[in-house]
C-alpha cells in the first residue's frame, strides 16, 4: 500500500510538472471523392496547435514544488511503515523467546519437582515423612504443570502473529540455541544482552526519523500551496499558435490540377481575475490555514519524538537495573531451596519451609524471564524512537 502511494505521488508530480511545458497537438485529415461534374479530388490536410502559459508569478513552479514535497513525504511514510514492521517483528520475536524461556523454566521445574515428589514418597515408605509432605511436594509440581499448556498456547499464537508479519502463512518459527541454562550458581545465558548505550546520544539522530521528515515535507508542500494561491491573484499570460496546410490534386477533364494551401496564426493573451465572488481570497486563507496546521503538526511531531526517546531511555535503564536485581534474587532463592532441603533431610525443618522456597524460586524465575523480555522490548522501543538505532 505504501509503495502504491509513492507511485501515485510520483504520477501526480508528473501531471503537475507538465503544466510548465508547452502543449502541442496535431489533427491530420485525408479526404477524396468525385462530384456531379465528374471532377475527382484527393486532399490531405494537417493542422497543428501549440500553447504555452508563461509562469511569470511562479504558480506552476510552486505547484510542482508542492507535488515534489508530497512525493518525498510519501517515501518517508513508506520508511515509517518499514521501521514499524521491523520493530514489530523484533518485538514479537523477543516475546516468543521470552515465552520459550518461561516454558523452559516450567518444564525444568516439573522435572525437579517430580524427583522431589518421588524422594518424598520414598521417605514416606520408610516412615521418615508424612502423607502431608507428599501432598505439599505435589503443589509446586501441579502449579508448574498448569503453566505448560498455557505457555504452549501463547507460543503458538505468537508464532502465527510473527509469521503473518513476515508475509507468510501461520507456521513454526525457527529458533537458535536455548536462551539460558539453570546452574547451582544461577542462570548461564547463551544470548548476551546488547552492551550499554553510549552516553550523550546526539539529538541529531532524530533527524532520520521518517515521521519527522514526513512532517517536514508536508510543511514544505503547504508553504508551496500558499505560493500557488498568491500567484492566482496575478495575470496569466498565454502564447497561442496554430498553423496547417493542405496538399492534393484534382482531375478536371483528364487533367490533374495540383492544389496546395497553407495558413498560420499566432496570438498572445492575458487574463486578469477581476471578480471571483471571494474565491481567490478564501483560497489563500485556506492555504495559509493549512500551512499553520502543518507547522503545528511538525512541532508536535518533534516534541513527541523527544518524548519517545526519553521514555525509551528511562525504560531501558530501569529495566536493566530490575533484571540485574532479579538475577541476584534468583541466586539467593536457589541457595534458599538448597539449604531448606538440607534442613528438611536433616530433620530440623518441615517440608513447608522447602515448599515456600520452591514456590518463591519458581515465581522468581518466571519474573526473571519477563525482566529480560522487558529489557529487550525497551531496546526495540529505543531503536524505533531514534528512527533506526543509535549508531550514526
């Protein structure tokens, strides 16, 4: 759709620009026959007309300027669509990887809790645990098992949405390696987050935002339309010319008589509007109003761009801090689970202490996955806010 708008704007530019050139037309004609006096004739005639409107006051020149700005604005609008599409694809892919990580956490928790339940059953069999301990051990297992189908549903729907964004029918999306592996020392990540943003990003980066460039071109077009409206108050000077000729012969009493004829004319005309019922004056008011609206829109677009960048920077910094702290929390809870399990096996704690630690760890690991996704999403928003990244 955006590409077709560019084609339409390019064609409109050609239509508008054609007014700056002379217009010419030709009308050839051939006729022949025989009359009542037995006179035969064949005549070929050619007539041509040419006209050219002199653009003394810039009416056609400013109209061409407006059409050219609209073409550039359409191209910038296409870049906005591309930037939004790239950002949406990246956002959906990061969301898909986040769901993969949450599913991995849930499945790993299921495997761990199945071992814990089997161990508790074994302790019950040997009389060192109670039936309540077994039921408590199954609680975290049931919670993790309940998460798996819902996460699989979200993964399938996200894959469908991502496939459609890529112009494909719904299908599976290939992945690389797993995002991370849980170890006793914490999570080991296989995909490293991007490095810290360089300090002092220049505001000149905003100049490449396509929406700002589009608003600027709209302002240029509106300014040119004001020039067109002003030029309509002045006389319009036109040059006209026409000419033609006829060639043929006539057969009269067996004798061929040639017939040749040529004519031409030229003129210059001037048309000055005198009374238009207020059309020209109101047309100028309308053009100036459109220009002021475009100027306001241009300023608002710039202000919104600064706001988008500020929000994205704040979001990235805070999400980055939250992710680091959540990783520390997960490490602490892993150690808490290990210690509480040792105390339970040693008979100095109940299984309720182990259950609380395992519940907290499962919830914290899911929160960590979401924290990583938030950090990735904030980078996507910053990429979009800066018009395509922060590298000059």
